[in-house]
């Protein structure tokens, strides 16, 4: 009996959600009775059209899409049995499982975000290396907003009031929403999502959750599931949870900071520091790769038009790829640590990024730096906010850099690069057709 069959039997599961993360990190897939799920699985009959991976965030398809087969043929969902979990908020016993996708000949669907991360991890494994990561994810709680023309506002807490100021690390401010976070922790425990600390961030009703460090694919799965968990818990308390990079104009943005280190596959030793706490060549190469290539992978770290509203001068978000030790003004922070815990914190990615693609992009940049023997700039002392802006300022600029970078095509796959470019270009063009309230307010009668 397979692990899937055992899990379904032991938990008396009646329904199964088969999940596939698309380019935007949206959960797509199928829901079916448990008995039918197992029967179809034995016949390898769980199918979807390949084009689900080239849907925009609104569910549309680019007119010039040419990165899937002309027939939009079926792909096959292969559930990863290690990812099966309870869906704790359903009344009926329901399981969820994350699936990989293959073509009819068994080949991996190379535009699948989960495969792209696996592809990068295979490159590391071939070198005898294993990435260890720990994401930190920020998000806002906001009042339910049914009219997108109205700005978002903080929700009402237990005291019956909204936050009037910013309460960074405020304990009582977090306690305003205790019922939500009690559900979040219970749901995460039931799903074996290994979250660690919770803190109030700088924005009004802005929260940060830290994940315990672990293997990259496992953590990407957990972040993917965590996002839908938090949204579900909030809605059950008549509140929205949003992972938009910049949901409110007078509040800070939300990031997904990625702590990353590399260990030796055989010995488990951290390859970023020597025993006497000195930086290794691999550490310097990893940082240099991030410095050189992060501006080219921005469509994976800042995937939406809104993402670039977060990356502005004068905020906590980075505007360049300088690095420094225990310095939160740079794009690449190296926390003070013992040699076995030496790591780099990539502070560029937004909370709206697909976790599989953000991790794949960040690790790909580091890999290129290590294998090309690159060397970083000197670490920054003092604030990096006054230094020149070196990240793309908007989505169209980011896409141009992304599709022109040949080393990335070798690491991530040319077909995947083309798919992302098609999808994100279509989203950008759709946004360009929208007239904003700012334009109506300031231009209507003044120009």
C-alpha cells in the first residue's frame, strides 16, 4: 500500500485536493473524491492542460503565447506523496497533496515552478552541495474590501479599534488579532508547516512569520501552503490577509526575506565559513553571484507591477545589491553568526513572489557566482540607502534584463524564461490599459 493510500485510509479521507502552483504561485489543480483519486492515480489519469502554467494572475492567456504545444495537450499530475496533509479547516476529512507534472512521455514539464526549483537543486547536488534556506514572510491584515476603487485600511481588532500608528514589535498590537493567529498556529501544526516566531512589523497590522531553516523544496512547499492557510484563517474572522508587496500607499511594503547557506552533502559542514570564522571562497562567490544576477531575475522576485512600489528609497526595502554584515539597509545582509550558521539574507524578494521561483532564482544567482568564481564588492558600512539604485525600477525594465540573460537560460531553462516573459508582459500590458484614481485626481482638470 502506498503512502497516499495509507494516509487516506488512516485519516478516513473523503476528498482530496490535488494542488499545482502556477507561475504566480496560485494553487490550481483538481478536487475529487478520495476513492476516485486513488483509482485514477493507479491509471495515471489525473490530467490538466499544459496552458495552466501560462495563465496570468487574472486567469487570462497571452495572445502570443507560444511556449506550450500548439494543441495545448494534456499533462499528467503526479502527486508527491511526501506532501500529503490534512486540510484542517474543512468539516469533511479532506487531504491536500502537491503534484509535479509530466508530459505523456514521462518528461518533466519544464515550465512548472516546482520543477524549476528542482532543476536548480540538482545542479547543486551534482557539485556535492545542498542549500539550506529559511524564509521570513511579511503580510498585512486589512478590512474586507469588496470595491477595489477604495483604498485598503487596517482591520478592527479585539478592542474595537484600528491601529492609529505603527507598532513594530508591539506585543499588544499582535494580541489584537489573537483569535486569527491561534487558528494559524493550529492549522500549521495540523499541516506540519514548521513556522517559528511571529512578530508585528513596521506597518499597521503588518505581521512577519519566520520559518525554521531546512531544505529548499520542503520550505517552498510550506510557504505555498502557508499563504493559503493565512488567507483562510483571516477570512474566517471577516478579515483579509494580503501578501501584496505594497498594499497601502502610506505603509511599508511586505517582503519575503530568504536566508540561504550551502552545506557539504557528505559532511553536513557549512561551506560559507572556515572553522576559525573566516569567509570562504564559496561564500564570496555566492554573494558576488547574487550581486551580479539579482537584477536579472527580478521578474521572479518582484513579479507584479505592484512589486516595484515596494522598492523605493527611504523605506526598509533595498534599492541595490550591496552587501554588509548585520546591516539591514543593504540588499544582501550577512547576520552575525557562528561558522556553522553562516548565511546570506536576500532582502530583495517581495511577499508576492512565488516561493518556488524566488528560491530558485536566489539560489541560481549564488550558484552562478560560485561556479564562475566571481568576487563581490567590499561590504558596506553605514547606510546603503543613499547609494545608487541598481535594481530595475519597473516591470518592463525587469523583463528586458530577464530575457536577455544567457547564463540564466542555461540554469532555469530557455522555455521557462520565455513562459515567464510572455505571462508577465501580458500582465504589464493589461495594467497599462487601466487609468488610476491618481491620474483622475491630479490630471483631470490640471493639464
